[in-house]
C-alpha cells in the first residue's frame, strides 16, 4: 500500500505541475526571467533546516535488521541540515544537495546522503520537484559499533516563497521558502515526511 501511495503522489505531482509552469511562460514576448523575477538561467545555492519523522518497515532489505512484532520499531523524530544548489533552466530546474541528519527522539542516531533534484518552477517562487539519491543511516539501538545501513532514496516535494502566500516584500527575490517533502529509503522501506525553511542566495 505504501508503494502504491508513493507512486500515486509522484504521478500526481508531475502531471499537474507542467501545466502551471507552461502558463507562467506562455508569453513569448516576456523577458527571460524566473517566476520570482530573477534570471531564468543561472546558479542558485541554498541552505535548509528541516524537521520531521522517519519510520522503517519491520522487515526490510539492505541489511537493516528485522524488528519483531512487539519490539521497538526503528523510527523517530529527526532534524536535517541541507546544502545544495539549483540550476534554473527557464520553467524547469535541476540541482543537487547533500544532507546530514540527526535523530532527536527514537531509534535513529544519525545519517547522511546526497541526491539530485529536478522539477518545475511555478508562481512567484514555487518549486515542485522529484529527487533521487543515496543515503546512509545509523541506529542508536545497536551500540557504538553499529554499522551504517545504506540504500537508494526517492522523494517528492514542493517549495513556496512569501509572495505565493500573500507576504510579498517580506524578503527579496529568492529569499526564504517553506519546503515540504516526503521520501523513502530503499525499496519503499521507510516513510519520511519533513518540513522546514530554505534560504536561497
């Protein structure tokens, strides 16, 4: 069920967003700018702080230990620090980012990884994206010599700036954005919703 839900979310995001992006750029006489008024082509670095939760299936692959029924599941609250950069390409963008994760409550100790992003730009400062990467995670349940478990990761998300929520002028172009994301580890072996603030430069 989780795999079907994730697939449906990805499909919905990438069917609906191209139409919005096309409307934004439908006027061929308009200057070559991004939806937020910055240049349509360039280099946009950013940092982010995200918080959320991740829970792993009881029986998963990639060497992650099984969790017996009645035992404490591998799950917990997390905080992420992210550094990345986008390359705007008119109505679309590509980019890459690295993350460091720390568990603040539960069985997750820490983690790290990197991913590529790709998606569409919409509205004054909105982004809709998919991401694919690789991530390592460590669980505090298994002591100081616990191995790092690792697998491919996949996710979808969106960013929205102050102009898109009626707060235009609060920050400059690019500026701060609110970001929400849902991702998974391995073969849909975890569920990780997160949200936080992104500062674009």
